[in-house]
C-alpha cells in the first residue's frame, strides 16, 4: 500500500467539492433510471441496472486495465450459483447469501487471478474463455446433483423484516442501492492513485514496473475487485429472477458486455452505464422487431471497431463546455 | 484401448486441420482470428447442401465445399482482416468475433437453427489381427499425416513457403526485400480457411452439425495453438495430436470431461510457460 501514498496523491485532492460532485453524479444516475422506469417497465429497468453493475466491473478490467476478459460471466455465474445454493441448502437469508456469493466470486477471482494476470492481450482473453468454459461445464455436469444441471433450480429468498423480495419495488431499491454503491466505490478507486496506476499498466506496464510498482499485485487486486463486483451482479441476478440456471455463465453471452463497454466508451464509468443501458435496450427490444439481431450486433461491433472507438460517452465528452473540459483533464468519468 | 488411441489420433488430426490456419494467421498477421472456424461450419453446411445435389457422392461434394470456401475467406480477409494489421489485439479479437456473429446468423438464416442429421460416408471396417478398425477414421489420420508432410515440403522447398516462414520471423525484414507480404498473407489466410473447411468436412460425419458447431471447436483449436506455440507449425502438429489423445483418454473414463480436460492442460501449460502476446 506504500505505493498508494506516493505517486499523485496530492493531485486528486484539488477536487475540493469531491463529495458534493460524487453526490451529484449518483443523483443524476438515480434520476436517469427513475426516468427510464415509466418508459419501460420497472422489471426491465431492474435488469438494466444489474447488467450495468456487471458492465462496470468489466470496464474496470478492460477499460481501465486493458485486459479484455472473454469469460467474465464466470464470476457472475459463481455469485449467482453460490447465492442460489445457499438459499436452497443453507440458511434462507438473502443478505447472508449475497455476502457469500460475492465472497465466493472474489475467492475464485483471487485464485484464478494468480494465473490469469500473468498473461496479456489475447492470451488473457483465451484463458478467461477457457476458465469460463470449465465453470460452465462444472455446473452442467459434475455438480449436476446439486445444481440440477441444465434445468437450474429455484431460489426463493424469504422476506427479511420489511424487505419482501417478491415485491418488485423492494428489489428495485436494492438493485439501485447496489448500483450506486458500486459506482461510488469505483469512482473513488479510479480517481485515486491506484486508478492512475492501473491506467498506467494499460499504457505501458514495463515502465510502471521500472518505476518500482509491483504491477503483478495491482493487476491481481484489480482482477479480484472486478470479480467481486461481477459476483454482486450475479447474486442480484439470482435474487431478481429467483432462479439459477447455467445460462448465467454461458460462454457465448460474454460478447454482450464487451459490446456494452465499447459502445458506451471503454475506460469511462459513465460509458459503461450508458453502454449497459443501450445494450439492454437493443437486446430486449430489437429482438422483438428484428429476428436476426445477432447479425445486427455483429455489424454494430464492426462499425464500433473501425469507426467509433470512443463510444457514446467519448463523443458526449468531446462536445465541449466547461464541465467537459474539466473532465478531460481528469479523464476518469 | 486400441480404439481409444485411434479415436485420439483422429480427433488430433481434425484439430490439426483446424488449428494450422489459426496458427498461421496469428504468426504472420498477429491477428487472433475468432472467425476462423466460421469457414469450418460453412464448409460443412455447403457439403450437406451439395450431397443430395451430387446424388450422394461424398468426395466431389467435399471438394466443392472446400472450393466454395475460397471466395468467402478471401472476402473476409480483404474486407476485415486486412484492416486489422497492426491493431491492438483487443480490437482484432472483437472484430473477428463480430464476423463470427454475422456468419452464424447467416447460417441460421439459410439453413435454419436446428441441428442437421449427417452420417459417416463409409461404414466399412478393416480387420486386423482380430480387431476391427473403422476405415473412415484411419483415412482422416492418413490425410493429416500426408498434409503435415506436404506442408513441411511446401514451407521448406517452395519459394512461397519460404517467404511465409521468413515473414513469421520478421515481417518488416521481408517487406524490405521488396516482397509484397500482404499478398502472401492473403494466400495463407485462404489456405488456413480451406484447411479448416477440410477439417469440418471430415469431422462432420462423426459429430453434430449445428450453427454453433464452429465455436465449440474453436476453443479447442485455440488451446492447441497456445500449447503448441503461436505460429509454430510443428508445435501445432504435435500439440494437436497430444491434445487429441488427452481428449480420447479422458472420454474413455469420464465422457463429459473430455473438452474440459483440454483446457486444464492448457492452463497448466500457460502456468509454466506464459506467452506474451
């Protein structure tokens, strides 16, 4: 942790109204989702927000640290399964199960991260893909007697005090609080010297290591944080649907979060949020009107890669104005 | 046990056909080609379409399918892959994955979502010392070995092969000699795609045919290429057969675990020899 104190510790402090600004951002996000609620149903907005949490965790790994994981759903799935199994076989306490799910995803991330973060680029992506495949297979076949294989199982959490988990308003509030908390934590993290460090790892790892920072540890730490948040998204998914099946960690679904992150603008927290909402809108509504929406997704990805790399938030940012110019000097959204 | 070994060799042969193109594309162009096995599945679908048309003749239909892949892979190379030279690996990854999505959806559009039935073109068996061998699997292995020898000769004796080997080592150096590297890369891409289609055509009769068939075998091919070393042609040959054997031996004792065991082997290899790419 010594490295944290060095570096650019003082610089972030000239964000004097940081507390108020963070509060304002959280308020804007909350308002944004409340505005969405009447337009599309509350149930859908809940899904959107869960996906946004997942997109944020992916963005930390890809946008900030430059490690494209093609198997990030493994941690979401771990969270969801641990939540479900704990509800089914252990105590029927949703909060304890959530804690356990998040911790399980974090532990798995900590373990696999030891191997994973040694790789870079395509190797990292492929290893993530391979581990995701193994995880998918594990719940499908060897653990079939407890996970019920392909069919999945129900996980009905009993109400705790006044929190009835069958009420969609309560669920909405829980998910919203989780999203805001994740956003706030990530905002603090990415603005801190630690955030600058992981962005530097993305730019040039050798140089960072040359400066004396233990990059391996920081990469591992980022991986664990991303796994924890993905696990949280997983427990929320299970809590929301009251049902867990292997689809939560289907290898082929990983492209969704990559798309979300890119279209919103990788390396920006707002980008991940906007991308998450846009992706969910596309996958929820386009599928109704266009049967071949996978093809549309493919073409959109190609356009993004060749013409539109900064994403939506990148363009919003460059529109100019005082607010944006200030942002540009501190590029963390 | 004999069957297991035979099965392992035939799986290894198929993996070799598919991963050789992947290894070449990565070694020369530094593009991790997610769309590689798209040609594999398209080849199989074309084969299935051609077979009733040619009144059940397997070999002409297979040749037709492989020939039909050539223009498709040329288009993919010309329109997408060529723009990705020198890009960061993430973008090549995403762009080629996008091609896969488009391709899979096109397959669904033309041939439908449901798996198609397809069976082995020859059911002949060979009798040796009281053990029967399915001729088809032996044929696959023979073709793989012939292909390996052919490629060795191609890369060692012909000028085109030598240029490609040199470009694997140092692309800019070859370009400085006044050789149009891009043209050769394009040819290599088509060769790789054609071989993937060959693998598909040979493997289809002993596996299932569905739009996502390419994606599942792609992961195995990636494992082969990583274990064998990206751009290392002999390494690819050896690791393809080794992993094929791993699959067969695992399947003998634990049938569902076959694919997973390949990834475990890959993870172990990566632990001891991480590849910086």
